[in-house]
C-alpha cells in the first residue's frame, strides 16, 4: 500500500492506544495529529482541515459523541464544502452505542484494535 496524502486526527485519551494507532498509520500517512480528549480534537479541527477523524467515544472532559456534534456544528456554521469523515474507535459492540454514533453524525465505527486496512478502506 502506498502513502496517503490524507490528514488524519486521532482523538484518543489512552497514550498506549495513541501510540499503537500512530504506529499502525504513520507508514500510510505523514499527516497525523493526536488529540488526547474531545475538547482538544474540536480545537484542532477548528484551526485545521482533516480528511478523517478517528474518535474514541469515552474520553474525559468531552467525550467523542459531544466532540462529533461540535465538529458537525463547526462545519455547518463555517459552510465548509467538504464534510470530514468521522469514525468512532471503540471496543464496544453494543447496538445502542453504534446507533448513537450515527445519531450524532459519525460516518461509521472501527473496532479496537483496528488494522490499517480497516482505516484505509474508509478512503475507498
């Protein structure tokens, strides 16, 4: 697989999960940022453009659900032409949680641990 010219934001509070995600993805994209909670993710999104946000659902301060809603509000208020793809990263397979992901504006979800192929498939 070749390197993507896509910009990815990983919103994840667990440093081990951050490192694993970065390790798995850095050979495919040279443009990866890390946010250690939802508030930081929203602030990074406010000032930068991303092609994909991998959003942990359960983070302190602001969870992934609230962060996603705020990102979607920013897109709407700024009339951004392109909507960023937001995929939940979750270890949970609960039906209620996946429905909630879609309800707040996420495009899908990827189970932890994920493979690079799962993330790269998002761009197809």
